[in-house]
């Protein structure tokens, strides 16, 4: 079952993988850490997704609490990410987080950049 986060969804698999990575980094027990999702300029299609662990909130950050994970994005990135599903694939075609973004008019072959 997916968790709805104000227009962004994160699959159970994506949530579990983020928590696993936080455990590996030794920060899962520190409640101040969260997963920051952002959109930055760059990549072959013009915009790229960026995921980081962070523990400092910035002005205009949007905070979304899930059952075991806190997700934070800035307001500008949220505009690009509305109705996007964050998923995780561990299949034969590659491992990693996948953004299923209905706002993207085109994406590059690697899936790491997009245009609107």
C-alpha cells in the first residue's frame, strides 16, 4: 500500500529502502534526520531528482511525516513533484529509486532527469 504525502506518494518498498539506508549510515536512531527530496537543474533533460539524508530544516521546507520516515522537500521542488510516486526497484534492469512523475513531459533514458 502506498502512503500519500500531500500530492507525493512513496511506495512501501521506497520507504523500507530509505530506512535501510539510514540504518546503514547509522542515523536511523536520530529523530532529527529525514529524507530530503529535491529537484535541481541539470541532467540531459534539464532537471534532475536529488535524494539526501539531512537534519537541518530550511525556510519554506515542507515536512511530511510517514509512519517510520520523515520526508522533506522545498516548496519549489514540490511544484515539480506533485502527484509523483517515489518507488524503489531491485530488479534485473537495475537497482535504485524511481520517480514516476506525471508532470514530466520527457525523461532521459537513465530516468534521472526530466523536463516539464
